[in-house]
């Protein structure tokens, strides 16, 4: 969407991705653009992905909220996940 910020929230396994995306949409006033899941576009990768748009503050807040809940859920499998590279959204 021209003139608006674009964001991507993607989580794997897809169940965690869906929870991340739900949290992101409920946290900030963003508009969903596209959703993919194993039954709709990502059958070989088991991911849930959501693209969003909105003003920069809302997109940033939504991405951070999704990431936070995803990290909490993934840490239940063992250790908390660690990025190989620093996140550019802080």
C-alpha cells in the first residue's frame, strides 16, 4: 500500500506463527494484507506468515508484540531462541 509501512510476521511451527500473528493484530491498529499457512501457501515449510501495513509506530508495535509472544512459546520447547544477528527493531 503506497505511503504506508510494511511489516512481516512469520513463525514456525505454524501454530506458533498463528498465535504471533493474532497477538500482533490485536496489539496495534494495523491492516492485514496477506496470510499464509500450511493449508494456504506454505505446505512445505510449516510456517504461518502475515503481512501487515499501517503507520510506522503501529507496525513496529505489532511486530514486536508478535515476536515477544513467539519467543515465550518457543522457549517452552527448551532454551529461549537466540538470533544469529541483532534485530533491527528494538
